């Protein structure tokens, strides 16, 4: 029903910012989430498989994401999963998107200086 | 079993940083999460009740949180719920804690400049 | 903001069913969630601390929960956290509630025979 | 990192049960999750888009799922997302899987009679 997820991972591409014909700001980026697990055989934490997502943000979140995020940075993303079939000419596939409610730099891996922007979120 | 939550809210107190006798860095702060809901009667988004949490972070996340967060900032926090009964002399109560896995400034409300710190998370 | 959680645990009390003066069906029960973790020292899975919640359900979910759940059964519960201060005369405390969106018997621990009931959920 | 989701939806296919060459019980089924949203224009709750998942369960959960679930039933599923690229001869695509930790019939839509099975989960 709600299909909400929280993903921590690495920004895989510089954010792309657009404004729709109706004036809606949109920012997209790719997000890679690699599972870490404790390998009992080796007694060490190890990288597992990687999930790739396309994160979409809108309005004030889109504006601030475009100004704040760069490829390679660590983030935490909370939002709604959307699984979409796509087709362009002869090619088709499945896109796994997250419509973001919140995006932040992950302070597990770095420090951040934050400045409030004007404008409410909703 | 896992009791994982993701909370977006306002930092309610400046973070308090400590180092345990065994050398473990810990940073705590209060987090207020106010529900927003669409009031069909008035046709407007409205504030609902507020949940208060105590967020705890450890190791590199504790160090970076102490350096990055200030009271009044908007954050997104992902972690494990812990409900603890406490007693100090004549008083007793229940604490609702979140052992944080990830903390970030919420880009829905501001912009951030991020710098990686050395040291892996695990 | 949304404060949604999913908890797997044991039903700690037989559900209590009521109907409010306005005709709203409500069913409550206690839920105990015990963390399991892999103890590297012993090389075995071990019980950790236990979180206790009060789960509340409404409407059709309340009616079906009252008919289906018994103390001691394993369940999975998805819903919204509510942290409430309470006071009755000289005593006061904090209640941690879950307003349930979905409740089901956990098939990790048993089998179930299911029968649809009439009536939509919303 | 953890990529955990909770999905409520409709079982889209009768579960398929297998045992691997190494003796591991596996049960798979398709799950359809349709978003419900409040349409302010019409003032009514409406169906939105549908996400399709393949749910995988293992060990005791696999055995109990195969015995308990039927196509068309409402369930709540909690587990880990896995996004996998696949290729069989000339065709390729993306599979969105959930490795289930817990599966239960959703009591919002029906009643259930539950019987514990022997055998621990881990």
C-alpha cells in the first residue's frame, strides 16, 4: 500500500535539475545501496550485492538537492517506491524509482554545514 | 524483531557529546516529530500530535553529529527503537530511544555543504 | 513525520474489544518484540532486550483482530507510532502505541487458514 | 544499506514451492501493491498505480507460506529488497524481489485461524 523505504547509499551521478512546463522543479539522481553483512566464515564485515535506484525529488527538496548533492557523497533517502515499465523505440525495461520525502547527507561518513531556505515544504 | 524506524523532525536540543570510560564516542539529542495531516474539514494541511525521541549515535556518527547538528535544524534519522524503563531515586519513567544508523540534515528545508571524514563506519 | 514501524513479535495479552459511543470498533493488545542478534563471542543467535507496545486497531481491522488473535501468537504489525504522556490521579507515565494499518499472523512460526470478510477497509 | 520494506497487497499467483539440491525449502509468489490516495478533486479515496514484486521465502517460512497462501488473498510482507538484472537467451530485464522476514494474512480484509508449527525460525 504505502511501499515506503529508507535507503542509505552513495550518490551515483551528479543530480539533474529540470523545471516542468507547469513550473514544477524536479531533481533526479542515481543511488547505489550496497548491503554490508557479517561473514561468519571470515569473521569480517563484507560487501554484498548492490541495489540501484533513481531518486526523484520535487519543489523545495528538488531545489535544495540540486544545490547540495554531488556524485560520490553518502546520503540517506526516505520515500515511496515506484516500479515502472518503460519503452523507448525497440528497448524496454523496468525502472525502480523513489519519490523522495526526505534526503540528507549521511553523517556516518562526513560533516555538514546546513542553512535553512525560505519556503515551506508542502 | 528489528523495530527500525525513520523519523523526520526538528532537533530539540543541542547535541551532547561524551566519551565512555572504554573510549566509545556517544552523542545524544532530542528529536521532535510532528505529524502533518490533510484536514478534509478545512481543506488544509495541519499539525497533529508531536512524538519526542532521544537519539543516540556512536563512533564516527557521534563525532560528526556533534560537529554538524544544532538545535532547531531539520533532520532525517534512521535507526532502531529502544523502549527503556528508568528509575532515579523516587522518579521513574519510560524513555523512547533511537539507536541511529544514519542521520542527515533534511534537504526539504535547507541546503548543506558536506565534507567527508576519514575513518570507515564499521 | 510519518513515524511508521513494522514490528514482529508475540501477542502479550488477549485482545480487548470495545465500541465507542460514536460506534467506532476498537481492539487493543500488548505486543512484545524481542531483538535477536548474532553473538560473535559465542557464535550463536541470542535474545536481546524486549520492547513492549500497545497496538490499537479500528473498524474492520478491529473486528477481525478480536476474532483472530490470541495471547501467545506470533504476529507482524505495521502502523504509526504514537508516544503519549498519561496521568491518572497520582500516577503518570508514557505509553508507546501503534495505530495499526495491517496486522497478520507471522507465517514464520505457524500456518493460517484465512477467510475474507465483507466490508472495505476505508 | 538495509533496504527493508513492508508491503501490503494482494497475492497475484498461487505460491510455487521448491526444495534446492542442498535441501533448502523455497517458496515464491507475486505480490501486487496498489497505492490508495485521497483525491482532493473528487473528495474520495482512489486507486493509484500498482507495484509488482516477487516475494521469496525460505526454510520454515517457505513451508508455511506454501501451505497457507492462495492467489487473491490479502497479505502484509516485511523483508529486504533485491533488484536483480536477469538475462535468458535474447531477453533481459529487471526483477524486484523481496526476501521475506515475515509474511501474514492482512486482518484488515479477513479473519484467520492460526496453528503453530514446530521448528524455530533461525
